[in-house]
C-alpha cells in the first residue's frame, strides 16, 4: 500500500512553455502532499506543502507565481511550472501522507524536467 | 537549527561489509527520523524510521542507532550487497512545522562485488 504516482516521468520542452506535473495517491487518501526539487547529486529541497482544498504553503525563496500548486482532491495534486526557463530544469518529486500530516511520507518516482 | 548534517558524502565497501552512515541534528522539535534509499532516476523509498524515545530499531539488514543526548543517529547495513548501491538520505521531521521533513545531504553508497 501507500503508492504515489507521478506523471509524466520525463518532459522536455522549449523555454517559455508551462508544464504541469501530476501527483496521485493511488491507494489512499492524501490530505497533505509535498513538492520537492532535487538537483543532480544533491539533496531534496522542499518547495511547498499542499493541503487538499486550501492554498499551498511555499518555502522561503520559492516563487508562488512561478510554481503553481493545486490540490483539488484527496488523491491529486498538480505542480505547474509557468513560463519555464532552462534554470527550472530539475528533478521534481512529490510525496503524500496518509491522513494526518505526521504520518510517514511516501514518495513518487519523480519527474525529470528539461527546458531547452 | 533546521539542518540535518549527514556524513560521509560517499562510501565504498566490499560485499558483506557493514557501511555506517551518520547524521546529526540540533532542533529538539524533531520527532521522527526516517531513512530513505534512492536509486538513480527514482524517488526516495522509505527504508526504516525511528522515534527519539527508542535507542535502536532493526528491520531486516537495516539498523538505526539513535543517541538522543548527542542528537545523532546512524544507519547500519548488515551483510551489504551490490544491490544496496544507492544514495541514502537521513531526514528529520519537524513536528512544529506541519510535519515537514528536513533532509540530510545524502550518502552515495557503492558496494563492490
């Protein structure tokens, strides 16, 4: 149990394009989902915390208008990178907790975003 | 105070060896300490986790040792195998901040046949 699915797994697009990444909890209801960014050979950096039905909470330094998060249901959160540029190229990973935020986080397999 | 410091950055052991990865923290509000294993191009997978009221936890070949007074915890991998070659991250959960995880810098483990 506790499977989290991300789609797409890899996306390449031109600079200036907006890209949407989906994160789904397949076998449980996720009240809270987290979005991370990971550069090569580096650790995971939390970008934002997404709660179903409310606005996401962004970490310091993360542009809200650049990285739009929507958590419209208990099984789906989306991250949209608006007007993406090459410096936005990274590995984006979501995680979800079953019910209460203090439950263990289960991670998706990530989305590799490459902006040309 | 929000940092989790992990060492070593990389580690090479022979098959059957016992790699040890160490983490240290400062924030006493951390209430849960998970370890994650990550293979290239994949998301992290939860390996094992411990709470601060326990000094040791073992699951299969993986053991966490926890020293609350020293604010340190470590992962031991018994009888390591080439398939254990991956990047390992320790993390700490901040109870006062919505349960968000603070990750260590990661350790790239290579187990030689």
